[in-house]
C-alpha cells in the first residue's frame, strides 16, 4: 500500500513538471533583422514558435495604444515598440520590434503571450553592436579642405567695392566736387517734391472725410508743412516768415514771390481773422499749394540731372538776358 502511494505521488509530480516545462518556452532559432543592430537603431527579433501556440489567436500589441502598452514590460536597456503574433498556415512566429540603448548582450523580459494557457516566452537575448567599438573603427581618408560659407561673396564683394571706390575717385577728380553737390541737391529736391505731393494728396483725402471742426487744424497743418518744405527746398529758414516777407524772398530755386505772398496771405486771413473756416476753404488751400508744387516739380523735371559746364553757361546767359530785357522794359 505504501509503495502504491509513493508511485502515485511520483507520477503526479512528473506529470505537472512536464506541463510546466511545456508552458515556459524558450527559442534558440530566433534571428534579427537586420543581422547587426547598433545602439539607438530599431531592430526586429523574429521568434519561430511551436504547435502549442496554434490555439492562441493572432494579435498585435503596440505601445502607442494604451491597452497594449500595459501588456509590454519595458527595461532601461530595451524599449519594446511592438509585438505581433503572426500565423501563416502552419508557421507561427512572434515579431518583436525594439530599440536598444546599451551595447552587448541584452535579455528581453518574459513575455506572457497567453495568460489563459500560461504560455510564457523567456530567455530571449540579442547581441547589440556599439558604434564606438574599436574593432569596427577605421580611419577615413583625409577630406579635402572645405571653403568657409560666404567666402566667395566676401571676396567678389570686396573686389566690387574697391572697383566702385576707384571709379568714384576718378569721377570725382574729373567732374569735380561741385558738380557732385549739384547732382545731390537735385536728387534731394526731387525727393522733397514727391514727398510734398504725397502729403497734399493725403491731406485732400482727409478733408473729404473730415468734419467741420477739423478744418482749422487741417489749415494749420498745411501751413506748417508747406513752410517746412520751403526751408528744406531752398536752404533758407521760411518757418517764421510773414506773408509780406515772401515778397522779398530771394531764391533761385523758387522764383514765385508773388504766388507765395498770395497763398500765405489768404491762409493767415482764414486762420487769424476769427472767421469760421469751412472744409471748402481747406480744399482751396490744398489746391493752391498743389499748383505751386506742381509748377516746381515740372520745372525740376525739365532740368538735366547731369549738366555740363556748357549747359550752366547757357543757363546763366539766358538768365542774364531775361534780367536785361526786364530792365529795358
């Protein structure tokens, strides 16, 4: 009776030990894709499985999915991205996508493929190569010297600037400093005229949209800007001149003393006589200023930007003849 009891216990222990060994599976046929995986690169471990996994349904666990990420155990040396149980006919394989963060021999954590059937895959290991492995390092050939970015632009730009300075020096010697001053003054005067025309256009548009209460302000703004323009255009201080003083205004750039007197006289009467200023008065003032500016702009456009000494002599002779004709009359 005792021998029979011992035999039953032995058979029972042997049966359960074989069952446990069948549930914990290891594989020596696993292989990597690619064959050599470096630290930080992604790789795939393919593990062929036996027939005991035929009852397990195919699945895909992805760490991007919350439900799947809870089933995947991560380590500091391995990050498992995806686990797939693939079935192709009688072939059953486990595909494990991972990223290693340490070189050498790395062991995967146990993978519970089917908790219901207590199927576990463990003792999976991979060899990870190191980029800094001295056995794999080799010196490359000496690279050709690299040109600093922007060197070509710097060289050719410097040559261009030097040539420009030489040209300007020769031109200054030939044409003279006074001729360059005349050219600069004409360019400056044309710029001032275009700027004043733009101001008058904007002021006219504001007057069309403005209210009657703004008329006095518009007229004061026009008078101040026009005086400022005359000061820059002629080089004389016109900011504090009265209307009568414009009759004695002497400038070769603006030979329109009577027109200036008439315009500023009308504006002063509107501003300081105590009369109510209408929007129509401001529009007329803008129109009068525009006529003077347009006359100056037209005369300036007729002048040559680059005039020779002969042209200057002709202009002086014409001016002299006009003065003599005026005196004769």
